[in-house]
C-alpha cells in the first residue's frame, strides 16, 4: 500500500531537493525583468522571463547588489533556486544583477568584487605599508615564465642586499587558485619574510581568473605579511589587486616598488653628509665666535696684574720700613729699661761700696740695728764676695 504524504512533507522534500543540487545553488540566469515590486522591508520581487518561460525572483535587502533593476531591462542574475513552501512557488534567490551582454566572466568578477567589498576586504585603512629595506622577499609566481627572472634582475640591480624566496605555483588553469593559496601559506610560515609579491604576466580575463577566485582573495587578506599584487598589464585589474596591500601595474613595477634604489639612497646619503657637514661647520663657527667674545670679555675683566704687583711691592716695603722703625724704637726703649733695671740690681749697689747684711740664723736682711743682738752671727755680702761677722758684745743698745 502506498504511503500518503502531507502537503508540507512534499513541499519540504522539494525544497531540500532543490537546495542540495550543486548546479542550482550557483546559477546565472539571463532574462527580462518584469512585475518589479519592492516591499516596505526593502526586499525586491520580480520575474525573469524570455519568449518561452519565466521564473519568480526575490532579492533580499541585505543582498541587494549590482545594477539597479527596472521593468523591461535585460539582465543577468546570479543566485540559487529555492522553493517557497508557504506559497508553493519555486523562486530564484538573487544576490547579484548585471546588465545582459556583459559576459559571464565579467559578471562573476563584479559579483565577487561587490561581495568582498561589502565584507571590508578592500578597506584602505587595513592596508599596511611596505618595509623600507626588506631583507627577504617572497615571490608567488610560475618558475617557468619571464616574470620571476625579471623580478630577480630588477631587485638585484636596485638593492642586491635582498634575498628572493620563490614559492612556485601555476598561475593559470583550474589548479592555479589552490596552488597560489598554498604558496602564500608556505611563505607566511617563514619567520623572516618581509614582503610578498604575487605576480604573473598579462593575459585574457579567463587566463587571469585564478587571481579573481574568492579563496585567493581571502588568503591574501589573511596574510600576516604585506602583499604586493602584480598581475597582468597596467590595465588589468583582479580581485587580488583590490585585496592586496599595494597594487603594482606590472611585475617589473612591483620589483621597483618593494626595494629602494641604491643609487638614490647613495645620493640621499651624500646629500645628508653635505647638509650635516654644513650644519656642523655653522655650529663650530657660531660657538667659536661666542668663545672669542667670552674670551675678550674675560680679558677685559681680568685686573692688571703688573700694576697690582707694583702696588703690593710698595705696600710690603712700606710695611717692612714701618716695622723696622717700630722695632728700633722698641729696641732703644728696651735698652733704657735694661739700664734702669741694672741700676736697681743689688750687685750694682754693692759695687758702689754698699754691703748686704743677713742674719745667719734665718737669712733675714738686717735693715735696722734693732734686728741684731750681741754675739749674733751675720753674713756680709759685698761686691766681690761674702764673709761672716759677729755682733760685738760691747755693742750696746
């Protein structure tokens, strides 16, 4: 007996069947726009039709990108097929619209560009400056082409101190995009790579397409090392150019951008030396002039030593003369005092005939007759000596 399904079960099955189909999940459809309406929420509803069929489309507000829609215009729309269960309608959920006739490659490029720009991968504020004097440069390109040879020649001529590290990869074909991503990963695993150049020569949009792949764009965005994109000729622009920290118009130009020119550096150094020498000469001259002015002021402020020496000599002579006169005066007064003192000495008195009489018993000088008695011993001192004496007993008092 056959099983009976509900409408919801059938609708869910149809939706899941459609949404798991890889072809219907990445679809480009060309047709004429009709029945265009916009909801208050900002969603856009329209129909794409041709001579024999039509399909309902919806572009949600957050996915609105590409060319503005108008009824009657022929467009190419990108999206995925889905099934709106509530109304039982199959619809194309559109995320990008381009005018018809642009071409599928260009349409895909514009769609991815708009998506990545909205995500902020092209934001100028996140782009990093290149190192002024790189020591190691990583190059992501094919080892077989002329691009790597040109880069090596230009870098070697301009700044031979730089080492170039090649991360070889195919640069066109289906295997190129994952190989480019792997090469970037290998260089980012190195600890001392200063800058990376992603390069290839010119070609058609299809040949340059690996550099428009989303995986390559996200690998460049995720690189911890600054990246210079040098893909194609000057007029060629790829997604890699927009994401990279710097875009070079050609691989040769990239080689000139990532390293300085040693000739220019030499000129700058010589100019700096000349400027420094001029500055130093000016400083020396200015300080010498200042020192000479200070020396002149010092000479003017220093006293006349010879004049002061003469004054000092005169003062010394005057002082010595005064001291000599004063000393002679003191010497004469001292002699006079000495004469006076000598006249008062006992010996001088004795020399004039006087005698010094002392009682022998106690050595007392006899100045009065009342100090002696009969038979008392005396010592008599005269100028040239002394002799004993005795008071006569007949001497009466």
